[in-house]
């Protein structure tokens, strides 16, 4: 049996919080199943909190303090860990970057914008300016830094296997300047090729297809069940009910079937990058 992989408690406040939970649980001689009993939460949910991947709900923090006799520690520090996770991210998205780091495989579809892990700073700055023009500049810059920090994942040797799908309109139809889009498309090409990842494009000739309206990020893990993250303008949802995860899995596979092949998709991106470079050169 391979050695257990302990969480790095120094990585973040949520990681420290989770490591302390695991220490106190094991000190009390309890298994995850025993600690979860009576909490109305699953074993995998509790395990993900111990690894710093999920937010501890207050009701579960109260249950843990009562079972472990920790004098209210996990309740007192529950909101601190949640706030630390939210720095630079919308409240509903705060858990996702940690989940991305832990994933074995990461498959995502976005019908409206370039997926976050593939975005350049200039592209995301444009998204913020167009999508949330009332956001204070200092908050916008904080979000840009947090967005770019997620891309550090690409430098890891143990990064997840990546497969992304986007609509052609995400590449072709944008209010951003040609120079910004040229840089963005070239960045996508560099990342996909250098990491041996896969990206497919759903062409505009396919107007109707599965998952037409919503973002879906499907993640699998070494020691936890798969999850799906989906998002609207002001909310995000982690889907972990197995039947629903399977539905997303099936729809994603059907979406892959109507997309261009990986080779044809990269060729489309190359042509788009050349077009944007030419437009930027001539001042269009």
C-alpha cells in the first residue's frame, strides 16, 4: 500500500485548518466514517476538508467540535478559513482552485469565454472591464492576480490531465483589441502543446448541442469521487451526487463528438492568431 499523502499545512489557511482537523480526528482515534456519523455529510466531503479542498460549513464545524472535544476551535476558525479561500475570487468560486490542484483529470467546457486556466492577464482584465465595470480597480487587480496564480498549475509535474472544449465564437467574436486576442490565442496554443493537453472547438456550424448554455468543469480525484462545477453570473455550484455527475459526464462526451478534432481545432486557433496579428499590425 502506498504511503498516505498528508496535506501541506503551510500551503494556505484552509490547508492548515484541514490538517488540524485530521490531526485531532486521528488523535481521538476516529475514522472519517466515525466522525461523519450523525453530521448529514459524506465521508468524501470530510476528507476534502481535511485536504484543504472544501469549505467547512458551520453546522459541520459544530458537529466536529462536539465529537472531538475541541472547545469550539473549528467553529471559531471556520469563517477565517473561508475568508482566506475567497481572496481574489468570487465567494462561490473560492473552493475551485484548490480542487483543480488536487484533480487527476480536469475536463471543462465554457460556451462564453476562454477557460480561466488558459486566460492571459490582459484577456481577463478585459473580461472584468466589460463584465463588471463598477468593480473597484484594486479589487479587479486582486482578481487578476488570483486568476493568473491558478495557471501555476501548468508548471507542476503532477498537474491534472486536461481536456477543454470552447465554442468558436469565444475565439472569433470578442470586443477585445486584436493584439490582446492574438496574445490570448497564441497563449492557448503554447499551453496546450507544451503540456500535451487537448482542446477542441465547437464550430459555429453546430448551433445546437449538449451543454449549450452552461459552463461545466468535471474533475476526478485519486481518493475521492468525481465532482462537477457549474456556474451562473452570481452563483456557482459543486455537483457531487453520483447520478448528476454521470449526466454531466455523458453530456460532455456527446459535446466532444460534435466538436472539431484536436488537430483541426489547433489549426483553427493558428488561423485565428494570424488574423488577429495581421489586424493588430495594420491598426484594425
